[in-house]
C-alpha cells in the first residue's frame, strides 16, 4: 500500500476501477482495508474491497486486502508525513516481502514510501531496493524501465560525496553482469547491447577532469568487449540522451542516481517503472514518490503504477520462458 497518507492508496484504487485489470491479475493489497475503504468513499470510487487474513481464500475481480498490523487507531491524515504512516508502510512492505519469499505471490509491486518517516533503527534503509537486497541477501541492480528506455545504476541512494570511491572495477563488473543477465532473462533480449556513461564531465577528457574513466570504467568495458559482449562507452552523459544516442542500445548504465534518473524521468515520467534486477523474485514500483503535495486532491496519475503491474507480469513470464529454454538446451 505504501505510505497511506501519500498517493499510494489513491493510485491503487484508481487502477482497479478498470475491471479489465482483473483479466490479468489476481490482486492482494498488503495494508489496511479500513484506510482503503476511506479512500474509496473519499473519491466515490466503484472499486470493491474485501478484507482477508491467513486463512481466507483470495478471490478474483476484487481488491483482496491482507490486513497488516493494528490499524484501528490510525488517523488517516492525507498529505501528511508522520512516524505512524511511515511505520504502517514498513509493516506492509515487510509482510508482503515475507509472503513473496515463501512463493505465495508471483510479483511484488510497491507503492511509494516516504523515506524520512519510514527510516528508523528497525528499518535503516534509504529505500525499497536496499531493504530487499538485505532481506534476500542477493546483489541487486536498480533499473528504470519504460517502453523504449532502460537505465540502470552503478550507485543508488548515496550522497554525491561518496560516489567517486564507489566507482570501482569490481562494482562496475557486478552491475554490468546483473544488467546483461536481466536483459536476457527478464526482457527476452538474446544479445543485449549496453551503453556505459562516464562519471565526470566529458568522461573526464582523458584525465583532465577526473581519472575514474581511465582507472575503472574503460578497462571494464574493454574486458567485456574482449569477451565479445556488446558493451560500449564510456559516453559523456551530458549529450548522450539529448542526441538520441540511447536509442541505439538496449540499456544504459549510469554511474549515479541523478545521472540516470533525470534523463529517464524527463523522457518517460508517468509511464516509467522502477525494477529491482538481480533478485530471484520479481519486484517493481512506479517511478514517483508519495507526492504528499497532491495527495487527497484527486490529481494523482495511476499510469506508472499500472505499468509497474504489467512490467512485473511480463518479467515473471519472461523468466519462465527463459528457464524453460535453458533447461531444454541443457
């Protein structure tokens, strides 16, 4: 459900006003039916809600709400960030992750959380990706996906001052391996072609404005090319997307969060999806946050959340096909 005071409940309700969605998905919302009923009434939505627990049968053509925690005393304060709403978002995420881990659901789609209200000693994570990496004890790759654009990140939710020391050969290798494998198994691209961005302005101009390209990025690209992988770069980030060069590649690997997400959101905002590659489970989310400023104003656009559902479904089925082909070839 995400943070209940943000737009998460609204975009969930809006998405399933279209009953055709149930032709593709059987839905369980981890959160509070009490809050979702309030949202339905608030927006006068026709969406049907049904509360379930551990022993209840999941039904099609309705929103099955798996009750998480004790929400009877929770005061829904739409548009407000507070500790209680953050705690509820974390409880819902943790319960959904445990169910995913036991293979009782096929895909986890996370509505937005507010990092400030969710962060605590018990949940010391900057975002979903970091939590899932720790929970499953698997290396992950944050990948932004839209119909015509895929952007992955070497570093994620870290401060700019930390980034240079994280741009190492080992880390770039790790992220490129995850990206190439994900493009094959999750997106059915047999021979993926990947562009790698430089870290510094103009990719360092041969060391004039930084040495990361010389010391780490270029040598790794050369190794992949020597092994006949289609990995190219490093490209100067400032003109790469503006020139349309990204269209020549199946995906782009950016060095840090804003380097990748600013052009991605400029080109795909409203239809983009955050996908956690590297996990043996499927997790997606919309490409936006809690949007407290518009929560409760009936302005939230559900397109990105809807796309997150369909990308999750696509990845799940692509993996089944990939594993089937692999077992047949073995």
